[in-house]
C-alpha cells in the first residue's frame, strides 16, 4: 500500500555564512491508519518538520511523496491544491475567524479543497456533528470554550476528508481535562481510520500515539513509544 508520507533523504538547510541544518536528511514512511507522535524540545526542528510535511516549505534535498505524488515536481499552485485536498491542519492557536460561525469556519476551509459550494455546508455540519458540536453550529468563536474551539478546528481539518491530519501542539492552550478530551477525540478519529501525526513537547501526549518519533537538532529518529510498544 502506498504510504501517506514517504520521505527519501528529505532535509532542509537555510543558507548563509553559517548554514542552518533545520532538518537533517531523513527517511520516513507513514502509513494509512498510523497515529504518529513527534516529540522534541523548543528549537529541535519540530516546526521545520511540520512545515515540510504540510507542504508549507519545500525541502532543499531529497524526495517527498504525499499519497504517492512527488511534491517536488509540483508548481506552487499545485502544491496548494494538494495540501488543501490531502492534509488537514490543527494548530495550538485554533486560527478561527472571529466573525464567522462554527459552521462557516468549517465550510470556508473547503474552498481550497475543490469541494463544490453546495456540498460545503453539508460536510461542515457532518464534521461538527462528528466532533460532538452539532448543537453549536451557529456559535461564534468568542462564545465557545477553548475545548469547543479546538473541536471546531478539528472539524475544519477533517471536513474535506484528508489523507492526513497534521496536529501542531493541539492541546498546548488547553487545561488538563479539556486536553484529555481533545486527545480522546483524536484517538477516536484514528480508530475510525484517520492517519494522524501529532507534534508535541509533552511526553504524556506523545505516549498517546501508536508510533513515536523524536527530533533533536534537526535529526529525526524512531522510538518504541507509547501505545506502539503495547500494540506491536
């Protein structure tokens, strides 16, 4: 089966008098149904890895295949279209539009995914129902709790039926109880077949994955982490 993510010697170096090797050349395969957690301290290369995996930055070396597509051969517009249709993003800061309702925030995310206009509202409502917010579809972000806002963000990420859910510190702004609820939701989505990659600095969060990676000084490495050890 074609991996969702396939890195072949993928790395990113920022040029300069002293080049910065933000991501050392790495090989990585993420398969459908994986729940991968990536842990590392501040400045370790987590953001660079996320930006490369999420097609926000181009690597300076290696080959990156997303769902079988060689991303290095794509023009910027093609990369944007592929990102919109195949990757869902969940960020620590939610990034919801303040003057748009929950259902509008989710529906607007599908503009770049090529979803027909008549289907956006329907899919948005389905996604909000899936994350337990069917009763809050008309609510503005300012009237939602932190946990509800993150659930709207997750609904927005999954509405276009992406191949990959890429989460950047999704519990970083949440209290312990709310964070546990959001992690439980991500586990439910994974159990239902979603491929999840979650970036964190918290070992307890990293342990919730079925497969673990570490990153330090730009070096990506596999670990025998969390549920992975129990599952294999």
